[in-house]
C-alpha cells in the first residue's frame, strides 16, 4: 500500500514538473521546439512515470503523464497551430479517446481569435499484434479555413496512446 501511495504522489507531482520545463516558441513559425537535451530528458521522465503508472494500474492519460504534441498531432495540424493551441488540440485528442467511438472534444484557442478545433473518435480496431487502436479525425479552423486530418492512435505497451 505504501508503494502505491508513493507512486501516486510522484505521479501527481509530474504535471508540476512538466510546467517547469517549457518548450521554446519560434515566434516566426509559431511551432513548439525543444532542444535535444530537453527532448531526451522529457522523454526519459515521461517513460519512467508512464511505466510506474501502468505497474499500479493507472492509465497514463488519467495519471496526467502526457506525450509531446508531436506524438499526438499530425504534421498538417501542428503546422497551423502555435504552442498553446497544439497543447489544446492534444488534450482534445486525449479526451476524445477516453470517451471512445463517437466522442468529440472541442477546443477554442486561448491565444488567437478565430482559431478552434475538435477531435472525434470515428473507429476502433485491433492490430495484428493485438494492440488496440482508434481512428481520430482532427479538425482545425483558422480564420474560417477548415483543415481535416485523420490519424490512428494506438495504445502502447505502457498503457498510453501514441500516433501510429
């Protein structure tokens, strides 16, 4: 029991640690970029906490262990959004996946007017190796122009979801 309490407290501290490691914004392109050292450190930390979460039976999406937005969003969608919007779009994908087929999660940009989007789970399937996957359709509207990008998200062995 003590082990579960210690692991749970470490998992709750993770979102605070993630806030302390911000991504650098390229003001010209609006893309989120991190140097290689931060990418490696964030990947290692996320992997450790994701592994711990799965060992005590906590799904990583519920535990607050997040993947980098590049692991969740397609390049077409990422190119249209600034860092904050990418995070909102990734959160919408995670919420839609939690709800299952038919679930839509919407978001409205907190950093730019006339930018919004949604993620809708449109299908569910299993791969040949037995992994559970979901088809998710992302829609982003920037100044009235709609971009739609379908993607496949598959559950990895650690219990989290990753774009296939």
